C-alpha cells in the first residue's frame, strides 16, 4: 500500500465516531504537562472512562514514578470501581515492571497502543486536546494552583459541557445513565471559571 493511501486511511480512522461502549470496561491513561509562571513543568496524569468519557482523574503529579501512578489509580478505583482494562501508550513508566505487576494484582488487563499511533488511545488524547486548548491560555503560578484549575476543568468537562460523541449528554449523565432529554433539571446555574475560558450551564437533576 502506498504512503498516500495509508495517510488517507489514518485520516478516515481519526474522523470516525467511536462505537458506544459500556462504562467501566476500558479506561484510557496518559500523561501531559503544563509550565507554571516560574518556568517549572508539571506532569499531569489523566484517566478517562472509554464508555462514558468521564474524566476519572486529572491531576498534577510531583513525579512520574510508577508507584505514584498506581497510587492515583487505586484511589480512582476506590471511587469508581475497577475497569476490565487500562489502555496506555508505550511510555516507559507505563511499561515498567512495577506498573505491569500492579495492574496484574488489581486484575486489570493492560492494553498498549502501537508506537506512533496516538489515535489508538484516542479518548484520552481528545480529553488532553480539550484541556490544552484552554490551559495554554491560562497562567498558573504553581503546582497547587494548577491542581485547583484541573479540578475546575474536570467539573466543567464532566458536568457542564455536552459531549459530541455522547449525543449531547455530558460524561456524568452518561456515567449515571441520566437521559437529559427526558429528565427536567431542578435548577440551572451559569458556570464560569478560568477567567471566562470555561463557561456553560450547570443543570442539577
């Protein structure tokens, strides 16, 4: 197959709407980063549920050790339950002996995307894309303020912003199985954070 045909196929795959999935079956997990006002780069760990698109975890990390990643993962499992599988890229920390052993002890299958194929872990990549689009416009003084900002973004992403691939449901509604088209909200409040970068309506049902 010619390079042009391969490139065309890849573009088609990227544009395809993912098929619906059951919640808590697969989680996507990845790392990104953000520089603060002092020039320090903070690693950010993200975990997303493939079925509901719920941002399970989104937080700044003091380091990228396998031990710390497993600690955050276990805390997420205590809150949301255990997924059948976790999908990561081929970054060294996700392929360490400790990380793999931890997943095995937790009874979680480890799925790894192929080298140079970020779309194979596309749901977490899209979460990071939405995050960076806003976060690149925001100045944070330090790691503590970054974590506060990430909490605000998680609330906006999960509870306020309708998701294109969820037929207009928010990830929280998809996670809870709440049909927004059949259940009238009890209250509606205007939401704004990040100096107007995050806006919308918080509908409490």
